C-alpha cells in the first residue's frame, strides 16, 4: 500500500447490489457485492481511508413484503419501518464486510471492515411529515389499498402512476448522524467503515429521548451528511452512468467534467437534473462542497479509482 491519503466516502448506487432484472436472492446480491469490492479495494490499496454508504430501497421493499405476508399468514405483528431499515443496514453491511474483507485478504492487506447501524436525526417539524411523498413497499389493487388505509389510519396510501396503490411515507431532510463520533474514531483507527445505509434510520429527539419514525431519507443526502460530519476530503456517488449530463437523452446531451460550484448551482436551479434521478445526487454533491469538502464526484462504479484520480466522472469543486 502507498502512504495514507485523506478520507473518501463512497456512496454505492443500487447497481452495486442488484442489476436490473436480476432475481433478488441473497446469492445474486452477494455476487454483485464481491465485484463491487474490487474497485473499493483498489482505492484502499492506493492509500485512502474509505467509508462506504449504500442504498437499501429494494431490500426494504422486500422486507415490507415479508412483514405483510407474515401478518396475513401467521398473524405475526409487523415491524415498523425504522426497524426494517435497521434490519437491512445489518444485512447489507454484512455482505459488504464479507466481500471487502475477502478481497483485501487476497491482496495481503490487513484492514477490517465494520458496519455501524446508523441513526439519522431529523427535525420532527420537517414539512415532509405533512406531505408524505416517498412510495415504499408493494403495490395493491385500489380496493385493497383503500381497505389498508382504513385499517391503518396513521398510514397514507396513494395511487402510483397507474401501477396500483402504494404506501407513501415522509422523506425528511437529514440533520445529524447520531453515531458520527464513533464512525470518525473507527476511521481514524484504520477500519473501513460501512455506515448510514439507506440514508440512515430516521429518528426524532423529544428532549433526552430519541424515537424512530415512519420515513425514508434520501440515501445521497444522507451520504453527504456522513461525508461532511466526519471531515471527508472526497465524496463519491457511484451510479450506472459515468458522469452527470445536461439535456440527458436528447441529441444535445453533454457530459459534465469539472464544474465549479456556482455553475453547477445555476444548472441545478434551471432544472437540468430530474428530481427522481440525477437531481438528489447533484444536490448532495453541492451541499458537500458548500460544507467545506474538497471535491464531490459522480462516477461509474467500475471507474472509481480513475474518478478519484480526476480521469473520469463529474467533479464539483469550489
């Protein structure tokens, strides 16, 4: 290994765990994780202190289906969403720990990966709680959706783009990572840390007491908060495209290379990045640089080391 460099927070996209059209078995996901471990190990071998964060959307969706089936077939009381978030953080963390540790051992690198089940403190008065908008879990026929809404008056069910009815939950803005000091201590001690999975488990604080809430935090915004709070130099969002683009999907499509923050802010404000796609990634990157980070990068998973070296991806700088 080369001499130690700074902290790099790597935010894994969904393709790191599941490819489009794949069966959602544990075996398929772990095979993908083993491949994902290779470029992350390249970065560790280059001397970076690496922290990994990840999404958990499909896994939480499957967990909610299991809860639904268990309550119907066996009268098992379903777990709340914050508990499902904790379960999937542990599951995905285990897969990444195993895959990454095995890859590092193959290279003769003695570094241990650890997972921190991470809570994200949000504001109980966040306006998102008054306007649930994030679809989660299975689709239901209209009649069943309305029936569930009557059985669970605290839940909100809405029709989702003609595909059926789904439960929708708030998506509040992340504020503070409860375990930030522990994460930073582990990183400084030389561990590879996996944290803030799925954006973190959303909790609100009532005086001295914290409680989980039925909500989902955007994973990229949660990853940015993680990167900023632990003082990372680089924040890298990995996805299935090799750069952010303007006029995406048109003949005028153009990849963005190195972009100063004010220029990226202008493009963002002009609506070049869609809310359900590249928009949250660009917003998270801008927030990281605004908070003092050196550089935020959007890049393709297999080009991670090249991106960190400035040879690929979109780079947002001051």
